[in-house]
C-alpha cells in the first residue's frame, strides 16, 4: 500500500486493506485477529474496510445488506460453499439455522 501511494505520478487514487467479512461480529470494533493489528488500527484507519464498508465501497450503499439477504435465501448448502469458496473460511460448526448478518 505504501509503495503504491509513494510512487511518482500517483498511479492509484487509494489503497485499502479490505476484508469481505468480519467473522468476529457485525461491527468494525468487533474485529479481533491480532496479526493485521500490528500494522493497522483496524477500528479507525480509513484505509481498512471490513464487511459492510468494503461491499458498500465497491458496489454502492446497500450492497452488503443485499448480498447478505441473498446468501440467506440460498440455504445451508450454498451458505457452506460461499464460506469455503468465497470467504475462504470454514462455516461455523453450529450453523444449523444460522443466518449471516
């Protein structure tokens, strides 16, 4: 990110550390993984986009809400595929009637 921002001629308008989903909860303040916290203030840095901030940034306001609504309509089988193939995380073990929020 720093290299992109420091280049002559500013080849980018912005660089972000973006996470499509926050496994720790719905709010940015809920984020708990210590590894990226070594470099970013995960709650306050404007270059950090998590969950709804990320989706709304790339797709416009309401994109995250619409995405989550559609995922919940797909059912358990597709929810598990989305967790594994798109989010690259294992679905919650106790996800019987689990709905993304």
